[in-house]
């Protein structure tokens, strides 16, 4: 398993390096630090702005980045055989995504600083951008995973469940976990009598079908690595998953991989949940 971890000077980044090595045993671990100089990334701009000592400033920032990689490399357990380091000047999300593509990563890990949803939309967030544009699975770390005993798996449909099951079979956690599988049947918005009336006719059938899907997932995952149970619920998917995730060490959800316009128009449960859930979130692609 090839894992790329984004590191900066935040506490969440240091936690991410430690936690991912407890979660999995990577074949190759790449630590990535981006030196964000903003407009000063361009020597031409720095020259026009008459920035004195630009060369020394640039070199100093790169040296600081290498020092950070020294510190984070020391946190990697000895059983990880291959540790690569990347320190480049550029926009953090772009540097991280380029490193993930170069490493053919199975998983990219980023720490989240807990910035509010509105603030992230206005100012941006490295973890949010990585989650949005990464082509591999993404782990958003918000704090320690602890002993990773309880994992919540949210499945949305047959294709989603197949993708999640394949990931969990291919990339089992280092230690067996209690796995709680859930599927949420969306409820209609109250205010449209026609929708509500129609929902009452097929709502129970959908709930039954969702429970059958959960049962299949539970049956296939029960074994050496997982002790699985599950249930289907009604409600708003994002609110229900975020509420049920309280008390769990990790939330695992699938991503449909919608592109920019579709994600904007249709929304994304995985992206919304990554903001709402209090625990770390693993988004499987």
C-alpha cells in the first residue's frame, strides 16, 4: 500500500503521520511539504517588487521545510521500510496531489484544522481541496484515532457497497475492529404533499431493501479483520451519518467521484460528512 501524507507545522499534520502508520502498514510512505510563497513563488515578481534578500528567503523556507520533514520522519515507526520525502515550492494542494500521482498512491492523508464550512468555502482548505480533486482514497485526520476499535461504515447503494467492501478486504486495518454498517434512506422535504404521499407507498420497501443491502455487507465483512453489525435508517443522509458517527474512532464513506459541476449541483454526501463528522473520515474512491 502506497500512502502520501501531507505535513505542515500544524498539530493535525503531526498526528496524521503517527496515526496512519498505526492504521496501516504502508509499502511506501511519502511525506510531502509544500512551501507556499504565494506571489513570491515567481522570482520575476519578487524582482519587480524589489524584494531584498529574496534568494536567502527562498532558501530559508526550503531549509525549514526540510527540517519539518526531519521531525515528521522521526515519527514514522521502524516497520515502515520505505519513506520518501518531498519538499517543493508551490500551492499546497497542488504539490500534494502531484506527489500522490507520482507515487501512484492508494491513499492520501491530510490533517483538518477544524475551520468552519463557510470559512472553508471563502478562504479554501488544503484538506478540502485534496479531498475534492484526489483520484485516490483520502483520509481526513481531525485528531487521534485512539486504538481504532469502532469504525462506522456508511453505504449508499450496491455499487458503493462493492467499492467499500473491496477496499476493506484489500486494505485491512492493522488490528481487527468492530464495524458498524449503516445505510440511510433519504426522507422527503415536508411541504410537498405529493412527494410525501408517494414516499409513504414505497418508503418501507426502500428501507427493507436497504436493510438487505446492509445484511449482505455485514455477512461478507464478518471474519478475521472485522466483527460487523448493521442497520438501515431513515433521515437526511448527512445529518444522520454525522450524528451516528459520534463515539466512533473512524468514519468510512464512499465517493461517487462526481466532477466539479455535478458536485456543485447535486451535492456530495462524502464531502458534506467530512465537514460535519467529529471523527476522522476515510473517503474511498
